[in-house]
């Protein structure tokens, strides 16, 4: 079957984890026997330093605005309708154009993958960092965008054939926004080759437990893009509440729009002697940090969104601390301690609890490897299910056509 993937970019150097997830999906589908074709709509952002086993084409939509993006993907889907058996699009980016394509005569089934929130939803905010208040006009524009997308464009999205989500918590807010998923959705997860990467980087199930310390100082690590709601501020405030800070070394990796505000918070809390901020790291440097980490803390993110950084921590068998009742808890499950989301005091208590309990850290590490083998985190299981759903959609579409 010829599967055409539409995605904004393939940047394997400086982007987040999505390009690696997609690459793993493409390669695995090829192994199953499908022909894969990838089209990027923001080619100037591509960075592919090595040869890929599938063709990548550039279809520049020449727009970063919502209307231009949806018009662009609509035209791309129309352009390749006579060549593709099935389309796969980034759901939160191309949902309206893909839905309009199917509604107005598009012949080829469309699968949409959602792993993030929609831009029209509530804005990400860091609770302990200053935020510029929106002016009256900006508030009106945000409200208008919400209602236009929710009540005018969202009904068209329901013409998409198959909906897949990165985790079960993400489906609910999309349903509340008007997406009807009953009978055509499934949990695809975030494709991640845990076992393959463990072998590549010399990690075994007992690697962490063999180096598990009985006493400090303990290295706490967190790395992500320093953007609103990523929780760097919450972690710093929690760290400032620890009774024995000399027992810890906090490493905050990454860069981003809030980097300077985070550095100021470090200074305001007088934590300079405890906190290291190495900035942006290559993947090799990042993995070296994971190998030296004692406790991984992903203090915050949107309740319904997962994170590649936490999945990497699970692969390294790192005992983690994450906010409860979130998609992050769904990923780690028994491999992490959970604290009350947004509660710096509770986070500080969990850090102290985990640092004081050698056996608990060992057990959380052991649970990481049980969790990673669950079907919903197994990339081969999920991608085989995706293949089956695509074939089913194509066959159903043929029956309706004839």
C-alpha cells in the first residue's frame, strides 16, 4: 500500500522528539511491506544529516497562518489523490484541511495523528514566572479563533477516517472541542524504540540499580525546551524548599524563550551554587547526562500531553517524579512517584522521600522496564495496529466507492 505522510518538517538535529518518532514509524511500516512517501510543508526547517530509506519531498505551503496552512494541505492532498492509497497527517497541524479534503470529494482515506493540543486552546503558562497580560484586542482575537475553529471548522474534521492519539488523556479535550471519535479512534502512543536504544547505548535493566547510591549528593536532572508550562520554575521553587540542599545537584538542560527568566529565578531563590544549566545539548551529551542522573523530575506539562524526555528517562531506568493525573503519569505509571500537579511543597516532599529511600529508587527503576514492554508503549505493536487500521480504512473506502 502507498502511504503518503504529510508533516511540517523533518529536523533530526535541533528539533524535539517527533521526527524520531515519525522516522521509526516510516521505517517500521516499510518493514511491514508498505511504500512510504514523506512530504514536508516547511522545508526550510528540515535538517536530515544522513540518508533516509524513504523519499522525502518538499511542498512549501508559504504560510505560517492557520488559513494558509489548511489551504496548503488541502491542495497537497488533492494533488496526490491519484497516487496515494492512504494519507497520514499531523492532526493538530492539518486537521481542518484534511477534513475539508474528505468532505469535498477527496477519494483517499485520511489518518490523523494527534500528540499535542490545539493552538486555539488555553495558553501554556508558567505559574512562578512573569507573564505579560493580553491586551483587549488580543483577547478578542483569541476568543474569536476559539469559536471559529470550534463551531465552524471542527465539524469538517469529523470526515477524517481514522483518528489516533498519543495517549488516552488527549482524546477527551478533543471530544469536548467537537471531535467525534467513537468507532474510529485508537491509542497509537509515541513510537519509541526502547529496547533498540538500550542496546545501542549499552543500557541493561540493572544498569541503574548497580550504580544506585546509598547516600548523596544526588543528581536531579530535567531537560526540555524552556517554554511556558514546562515546569522549570515549579521545580526550582520546590528545590528551594528542600531541607538539605547540599545533598543535591540540580541540572536543568535546554534553551528556549523562558531561559533568561529561569536564570533570574535561580538567582532570586539564591540557588546558583546548586543549579547547573548546560544549555542545549546534542543527543550524545543528553544521553551522557541521563547515565549520571540519580532522580529525573518532569515537574509539569499540559495534563493531556506526553514528553519524549520522560520516555527517555524510562529507557534509562531512572526513578522519576511526575505530576499525578496527567499523561506523564500514564507514561511512567509505577516507574515514578506522583505529586499533586502544581504543588511545589508536595514536589519537594517527593524529592526528599525518593532521595532517602534506596530501595524505592531501585523498585521504580525495575518498574520502568515492566512499563516499557506494555503493548501501548511497544512501537512494533502500535505501528502494526496502525497498519491494520489503514488497510481497514482503505478497504472500507473501496466498498463505499463501488
